[in-house]
């Protein structure tokens, strides 16, 4: 059980009966076990009191009801606490579902929606940072090459040479088993080595891609220099293009510095305020197409800048004004979250 589980229940005014907490926690454990990248958005919605898929929400309620007949099926407050507890537990292990959840939680900093507790945001930030560093660790250890079991195999071959007809099947089996064992260990080693080499190659490639893009000051989307892109659209273009250039996600923590450098090179006033409806008007159809691509529409409530640029955002969001770097950071975070939810990369 999470150390703060009872605290969250108490803060929500739900009581801290030990027996009830144990039953609820058993349900939380099952939610975490069943969590996948495809279902994590629903869990994030429930933890933030956003409209979740009713079928998914009802399945969670039914699971808790089965574990405890006293569970109230219409208590949205308790379901929010349970969803938040499941997310907090999920974030303790950096798997694909955890990374997707962490990235989506990170996107909701733009929204006025509050999580069940501050632990979620802190845990999300920690998971993303740890995974970003792991993917780019220059000191990663290469897998040890397994020792070649030469003696057992050579011994079996010697015995085979002495055989008379008919041969002893046991000796052949010993030989074959030795070869199979050696091949299995070699295959495991080669697979691990391939993963390490691919990760190191991707890390080197993305660094080169980002630096060339930054030094060139050229936007592929706008097909012009950063300084020539319309001012309200520049933060959007910068965010999309930088996110595309990271082969490994989550990105490193210095991504913010890259965004800032590109905006400065684009000669935009970092202290200016950009209204999102003006940003939408200045953004080209080519750029808007990127935020309405497959997989985005179903996540608009969790990706607010995408929603605004697709003309599907909340009225209060469209009327908001942000500094250029704030806008770029938010859209960049949303692009990374989209990849972690929809792409099967990094294992």
C-alpha cells in the first residue's frame, strides 16, 4: 500500500477505516496491473475529474464493488482518489504505461484542473527525468559475452567418435543440448547488445539533428528562417519541430533551453503576450494539420493547445494569453505526451 493512501482518503473526507482501505487497495493493485498506454488517458481523466469513458469508469466501479459490497457506485469523489492512487503507484515503475501517464499529467499544468494531490505531479516529473537520463546514459554497461562452453561440446564430440553402430542417443542429446544452450546465451547477449547500440546511435543522431536545426535557424514546416515566421505562429512551429527531432522520448531536461534559443533567434519578444485565438489565426493550414493527425482528436481534453489549434478548444483556453516560451513549452510537452501514448518506442 502507498504510504500516503490513508492520507489521501482522509483529505477527501472519506475516512480511514483500516479494513476498508485494505479492500480498496486490492482494487488499486488490480488497476495498476491492468494499466496500458491505451487506457492510461482514462485513468488520468478520472484523477483530474475530467470526463472519462463511461465504460472504463464503470468497470473500475464494478471491480471495487466486487471486492467490497459497501463501495458506493455513485461516489465520484472516492473514484477520483482511487484513480489518483493507482496513478501514483503506476508511476513508481517506469514502463510504457507509466511514461504515458506521467507525460499527460505534465500537460495538465496548463489547465486549471487539479490532481488529487501534488504527489502525482512530482512523481510524473521524476519518472520522465529518470527515463530521459537512462536513455542517454553514456556510461551504460554493455552486456557480458557468455563464456563459450567448449569443453562439454568437445567432450561430447570425442564420445561420438568412439561410437559403434547403433549410436548411443544419450550422447547425441548431450551434444545437442550443449549447442542449444550456447546458442540461447549468445542470442540473449546479441539482443541486449543490439538494444544498447541502437539506443546509443539514436542518442547521437538526435543530438546532431537538434543542433543542426538550431544553428540553421530554418523551419521545415514554415519553409523559411525562424525570424521570418509570423510572430504569433513561431512558438507553435518551434515546439512541433523540436519535438519531432528527438528520437528518444522523454526528451532531456535541456529541451527548454533549445526552445528558448530558437525563439530568441526568431527575434520574438519573450516577454510579450500571445492570445491563443491570435496564434490560431496566424498558424498555417500545414501546421494545423499536424495537430489534427490520427490519435490527437481523442486526447484533446488532455492536450489543450492541440485542441485550440484544431478549433476544438474551450472558449476560456482560446482567450488565454501566454508568453512565447510558455506556449512553446506547453505544446512541446503535448507533442511528447502524444508520442508516449500512441507510439511503441523505447520498450
